[in-house]
C-alpha cells in the first residue's frame, strides 16, 4: 500500500509574519531585508509581480519601493522563529509523524486518513493554521515526498484553480501536471543533472518519470533512481522525524559598522561563540575544535586583511564559558590594528554526541558535571524569559558592532515589553 505525504508550505513566510501583527500592511506589498539591511531576501506576491529580483541591493531600489508604497522591514528572526514553531505545533495535531523540513515547510504523513477525503482534510489543516496563526499556507499531497513537493508548487502557480491545496493522490491527469514541471524544478535535481538531462531532451518531470531504470542508475546513480521512483509514486524518502545533528556549527555576522578595536572584536566573537555553544547543546553535542576568522570589506578601496586560526580544546565541550574563553584567546592571536573589519565568525568542528565524550587525564576543567548544571540553568532561564536574558559579560552590553536592523518590527511574541496592546 502506497504512503500519502502532505507538504505544508507557508506562503511568503517572512512577509506573512509581518502582516499578522500589523494590519496597516495587510494589503500593501512587502519586502524583508537581509542582515544590516543589505538586500531583499523576502517578497510578497505584489513585489514579485513588480519584477524586483530576489537579492536586489536595497540602496539601488529604495526609491522604486517608495514609489510603489512598498513596506520595508529588517529581518526579525526572533519573530519568524517563534511563528514557525507555532505553525509546526498546530501541524503536529493533524498527523502522527511530522518532519520539519525548514522554517516555513513541513512534511506530514497521512497514511491513517485513507478512508476520508484527503483533499478536504488538507483544506481543514490549511484553515486551522490560518485561524491559529494568521499565516496562509499551501498544501501539496502525493504518494511520495517528491510528488507532494510538486503538488505544492503547482498549487502556488495556479492559485485560482486550487485555492491553496493540490492533491495528486489518484489524480486523473497527473502526467499533465508533471509535464508542466521543468526538470530543474524537481526536488533533488541539481544544476549539473539539469544540464545533463536536457542534452538528452529530457526537459520535464513527466519525461524523466518514464526513463528506463537502467539508464537512470548508470547516469544519475541510485540517488537519481530514487527520484524517478518518487515521480512514479513509489515512496523512497521516509520522513526524517529527528533532524540529523550538524557536523559543523558556524555563527558569523557582518558588523553594523566597521570594527577597528580589539575590544569590540572580542565582544563580537564572544557573542558568536555563545550562540554556537547554545546550538551545540540543543542537539546534545559537544565540539573539540574551534575556529575563528575575521575579514575586512573586500568591496572597499582600503587596506585588506583576512585571517583565521584553530584551537583544539582539551576535551569536547558545549560549555559556553569555556568556548568563549578559547574564542577570545583565538581572536587576540590574529587581530591586527589599523584595519576596518567587516565580519567575524566562529566555527565549531569535530562534533560528537555529548554522551560520547572521552575524558582527558590532564583536562584543565575537572568539574564538567558542575558546569553542565550551570549551562542547564542558563538555557532554562533564557528559554523562559527570552534569548539574551542571561549572557556572558565578555559579549558586552552596548554592542555597537551589532548588525543594523533599523526597520525591524517588534518582537510581538517573544518580548514582554513589545507585546501588542489593544485598546477598546
């Protein structure tokens, strides 16, 4: 018996989050900018119709956006992350198994709902998410994850026809739908395979579906063969119920303005190291190797400098205080005065599960169990009262180097001081 998957994809997620708490922009076109308000990373449908490309530098299109009354926002990652969690919490009520694929996408397994009308059930999910969060979603349903992905994309391209839900389970004209999907838009087909397939005049998902298995395995390996089977409706990609632990963790940012002093650089690196340590603990891991880098702005006509260094810590750790200590030591080793630095970052490598840490006889931190309890308390307080409630002093308090977000909306759902106020 074939499986049934639904892909739930939030529509224009960043823009939709901004509209939930700001009725004034409910019917206005919206763009969301990247770090330091550099370029466009999210667009509402109205902006997409203006032919404003993704990644457009803000300073080049600022006047054009004003002419079209476009609402402009800095990235509000705290708001987007919390709204994503709320959407996923609602989706988990409608399926036994759920895979959170990205911040705005999730796969649901609907095998237990064969006796009901799957399309109506998907519409019920869509309506419930909108009522519960205000975020509109598009749902694609298929007998494989690849077909569900195609159904979701097809529903978005044909909104008037499908009204947000496209079900390809027992669809009478599924080949017609696959014919409309260019081969480069198939989930799992990269640029190289796209070029290769077009040389053989395979330009659509329908054409790839009917290619012989032996030919596909020879030229596209087993991974490509799985994609073809998925197009035929045979599920080869199960849900990933537990996201795999990251093998490397990086935290880096461009500065809001050029950093020229070791004090500011040390504060920034301490902040980035703290965030990387939190990510380690969230996936129950520890890291043995720490790398730190800094760089100037290569796009400016001024003296240039880039450097990085690596430290092998005595034992794998996820202790914020320990990682920050080594990060500050590392940045002091490579920092040079008389340069205007644009960016710095911290990498954590050689990551292992925190249950597989091999002790070091000469470990300078003999009381790791005590430090682990301290980290647990730190995480509990920051989870309950908001990120950054408790932080290391090395990260500073003024943080003048922080990235610019001059157009950021309030943290409506994560900051007590910014909760919306309604007056009757």
